[in-house]
């Protein structure tokens, strides 16, 4: 028995550890460090219809226990991703979760339709929560009706299950979660980054050229756990949890809150081996806390 | 072999105002082959500072399994690093990035190395390598003031050295490009590392007439090309990552 295996719509994963979108490019850089087949899956960098150059620099600023980023969805466009990046990943035993973004509902639908047909894409993650672009992104993730409408439109065209990536920058995340569930979402991924700022002490100007950025890293872990906890109680679709995960214990804690799999983001920037180190330590952590298999721990906090 | 390793501090000393030279020992040195690359350092095991700090490689000594870095203790991370003592360990990821290509340089050609402030260190390994190759090497090192000057004597072993200070307290008064002009220094190749204004001045003056490379700096997160934080734009409009395709780019390649 594989104690780490998890089953989610479209995804039979050998382990629940998935590098988070935007923190792992399209895998090429990390393939220099370890065999990507060891991962549960990869959430590849967001795809938009046209190529995007992203925001001006500086794009990152450090914070206590975290970092702000405002990359701005730089990517080569969905066609290039399908042509160059996804075929590269086919050499690995790895179902891919493709992250989809856009300025308009039409763009989301176009990208979702195209990329969901790629042979190794087994699920979509719809990015309605990027705080770093002026149009699209978070605008679709802060209003329950808009989020539901987008979910419905994407479900109609997608060839694979659809996960909606929720923003923590809302008053009531449960309301959005329920809305996308009703609209047909197969799962939820949460949380995206928290909107934040830092200022240069000499000039008084924001450090990030974009002004604001998304906060990630261990600093946001309790926020993610609380939100997953609340959403788990309210919906019947699985949650892929993320937000500051650094260790195998963190993974188990996210399962307790209600996650069925997890994504690891910022930790990859500090330790390129973060994901495989977590995978290696998970069996030991299961022993320590008395779980025969990891999937038994989902929602343990609610029992 | 893992490209991340705890390396032991062999020595650390202050060599100018807020400038430290640190020598580290460990097997990662065996993978260092090129001047101009950098390492990404995790200063503490705790979550603060969370991110690694990118610092350029100043000297590589594979025989001793050691390498040297010179850095300015300016932010909280580098200040913490400056307090570490020999025998302690720091976690190093590297070597990273694309360094200086010196293969195209012919033996009878003269190379000028231009370093500004904390951009001086990578030029030291360059000077050593070019000297070993038999080239004539000129080092033009610019600093704010005499209290900031370091490695003048070390460079003299391998190069003809010119010092410029902005306040004139040591050597030539003015910046490195003014020095090159005033002293009528002639050369075939120019290699530069330093603040953006210095790189811009080199590009303006020599971009059309000389061959060479420039090393860039940008705020980084991962240092391995994954996060897309440290990008710059190429003259062909394409984006490049300073940590991966760079930090070294051909003269004229990057839009300044």
C-alpha cells in the first residue's frame, strides 16, 4: 500500500505534494535538481492567451517570515506552453495541473479549452485570485456571482476537472467557495497570496514597482489553515491546500484542516529540494501521529 | 550530488567600510568553473531572513576546496552574515547563473576589467584567469571614497590597477568611465560589474565599438530561474532572468 497516495477528481497522485503555480516555472529549472517524477503533480505557471512580459522590477520584497511578489503573470502564452513546455514534462510520470488566467471571461475560456486538451494535463486550476495584474485575476475571485459565472463557462469547455483557486483577500471566502461548487467546480485550491505592501524607508515609496504584491511564505500559514478549515465544513468538493507549507508536519496540519492534497510554493525558493524533502519525511510523520495512510487525515480537525 | 550544502567558514574579516571578505570550504567548490557566477546563501536556519542572499563569487580555489566572497553588510541578512565566525556553517546553494565567457579572447588582446564598489569582487577571479591565459589585464576599480577601497594590492598581482574615487580621496577623482577616458586606456575587451549607472555609462561609451560583457544585479527570490522576480529586458524585446541567463550578459544585449 502506498500510504501517501491520494485520489482527487482527475488526479490519482502517488503523493499529495504539488509545487504551487508560479513557484516552479514549468519544471525545467527544478529538473536540474531532482527527478520530477517524484512529485505528486505540478501546478505549472499561469497561462494566458497572449504572451505577457509581467510587471516592472523590483518584483519581490522580503517580509518577516514571508515575501511579497508582484511578478504579474509573465508567461509565453498558452500556445507556446502547449508547444514547448508541456511536451517537456511528458517525459515524467506526472499528471499536470494547468493554471489558467485571463483579463476577460473569454480569455479564461479560450485558454482553458486549449490547455485542457494537452495529453498530460489532468486538471485545471483557475486563477481567479492573482492580486498582481490590473485586469482579470482577483477581479473574478472577489464576487461570488462573477466567480460562479466564470466557473460555469469554463466547465462547459474544459476536457478535464476544474479546480478554482480562491483568494484570501475577501470578506467571506466560504461564500465564494459555495458559489463555485454550485457552478460545477470539481475542487478548490486555496489560498492564493495575501495583498500587502512594503515601503523604502529612505524614499517613502513602495519597494515593489507594482506598489502592492502578494504575501506568501510561513507567515500566511495560519490564515490558510483557518480558511481551509471553514471551507471544508461548507463544501463537498476536495480542497488542495497551500499557504506557507515548509515541512511534512505542515502537510499533515493542512490535511487536518481539510485538505486532500497540498501545494508547496515559497519553500521551493529557499530550498530547491523542499518538495522531495517533504515527501521523504511524510511516512515518518504519519507514524508519529498514528495515521496508517495520509488520506485518513483529511478533516481530522473536524472529527 | 546536492547543489545545496552547509559550508564551513574558514575565515571572515572586514576589509573596508562595511565590506567583508569570507572564505568558505566545502565540496560545492568542485562545481565552480566560471568567474562571474554567484551563490545563494541561507544565513540562518530560522524563517528570518526567509530568503537566501545572492552573493557573487570572488575567488575559486579548487585545490583547497575553498571559495571567497566579498560582500557589503547593508541589509539585515548580510549584517547577520558578517557576525558569523570561522568554524560556523552557512547553507550555500550554487554555483548559480551564467558567468563571464573568456574563451573568445585571443592571447594578444588586452582586457579591461571595470568594477564599481561591490561589483569589484567577481573581477578578481577574472583577473586571475586572464593573467593565467597570458592576456594583458587592466583593472579599473571605482569606489565612493578611500575608506571603501579594497583588494588594490590583490589585483596588482594579476593586473595593471587604476583606482577611482568619487570624492578624489584616493587615486583618480571621478567615475571609472571618466578614468578610462582621461588616461586614454586602450583595450580590446571590456568586462564590467557594478551599479546600473556605471553599466549604462560603459554601454553608452563602448557599446558600439568594443566587445565585452556586463554583470547585472536585481532583487532575487529563488536564484535558480523559477520565480521570474529578477528579470530584465533584452534589446530584442525578450525577457531574460538575471539569475539564470545572467547575471552576465553580452555588451549591448540588455536594454538599459
